[in-house]
C-alpha cells in the first residue's frame, strides 16, 4: 500500500496524549517520521510503542514548550539530522481556568498565553527555514470554536485561540508565494483529558474520539492539500474561508 507521507518529516506538539498522540500515530502510519513533542515521557513512550507496532518511526522530544530556547535547539537538531521539515502541527494546548476575567490568576493567564500562543509563534520563528526547504511544507494549528463563540468564564482560553488564529492567518498570508500552506483545524468537543477537565459533568462517550478527529487532520498535512489560510471545522465537516486582505 502506498504511503502518502513516505520520506516526510512531521513535527507534532502535544503528542503525549489526546488528539496529538492520535495524530502522530496516523501520520506515522501514513509513512512520516514523526517528531513527537510533549513533557510527559511516559505518554511519548506509549506513542512510540504504537508507532513501532505499526512499522512506523518516531523521534521523542520531551520538552516544555514554554522553553523557547528548547524550541530553538530542536530546530537546530532537526536541521542537522534531516535538513528540512515537511509537516508541523501546533497541537499542544492547555485549557486554563474557568473563571470570570477578573478572577483569573496572572500566573494562569501567562501560562495559557505561553503554551497556546507564544510557543506556536516560536515554532514558526524557528521552523520556518526548515519548512521552506520542503517541497510542500504543511502547517496546521489546532483552534477552537471558543475563539469565535466566546462563552462566559472561558476568557483566557478564548483569548489564546483567537490570538493563535490571527498568527496562523498572518503566516498563511506571508507564505502564499512559497510552497508552505498554513491552515487551522477546529476539532470541536473531543473525548480527551482537556475536555474532561473543562466539562467534568459530561459523558465522554457522547464525544468523538481523538482517533476519529486525527484521521481528518491528516489530509491537511499531505502535499496535495493546496489550500491555505482556511479552517477545517470537524463537527460540520466544512473547510471555511476567511476574508482575504484587501
Ligand atoms: P490534552 O489531551 O489535554 O493534550 C494536550 C497536549 O498538550 C498533551 O500532549 C500535553 O502534553 C501537551 N502540552 C500541554 N502543555 C504543554 C507544554 N507546556 N509543553 C509541551 N506540551 C504541552 O488536549 P486535547 O484535547 O488533545 O487538545 C489538543 C488541542 O486541541 C489543543 O490545542 C486544544 O486546545 C484543542 N482543542 C481540543 C478540544 C477538545 O474538546 N478536546 C476542543 C477544541 C480544541 P504534556 O502534558 O505531556 O506536556
């Protein structure tokens, strides 16, 4: 069976569990060598076992994405070992507190901003030269409907995803003349640890699994996916466009 990502290098952040782990496995099954980033070594090792069982290959990178210098060191290491990056998925995220804006602790605000926003900008900053060296660099960032349909008490998370969307669309507009394509993926409620934390009363069995979601992210990572600056809405199975700049 042909593997659409054979010989391609794919970086996935937040690959120790949830959507990121499921996506890393799917990309490896599609032939990519996966660079799996997260803090939890046990989760990364579990992923590695699954990837090896599927005859795939991965490099595990235990890293706190708040460590900007660590991200820069990772880019240097990818450059030395592979000389390019074909796929980059900025999936890692934290939910932050569910509190009125006036009650959010500054430490929590800073943490959500650092992981959900600044780390993804640092990834662009350090990985762009490697993505430029790919014949079809594909970048996907994980967003949330909360960026648009903001609810009470979820302000810090909503702020972070709105900022991430602005960064992603800016990068898409900055790379239109290159071989890089940048898109957003909005999974909607998914059966993960993050969702259980935010909605503890919800029956997780009513939600799609990370595996179901991950399978629909893969097409955005393929060389033949040529759209850029779009958002794929998993729940509505729709590729949404946003107004192009004048
Ligand atoms: P999850 O199960 O909580 O997984 C989050 C991942 O992010 C973990 O692998 C975690 O790894 C990693 N991460 C968190 N902080 C990190 C840090 N400082 N450094 C490195 N890695 C870090 O969440 P999920 O539900 O799969 O969410 C994945 C993405 O989808 C997120 O961007 C989320 O906002 C988005 N999303 C999820 C839902 C949903 O319903 N689940 C809905 C809309 C959008 P470690 O803890 O091991 O570091």
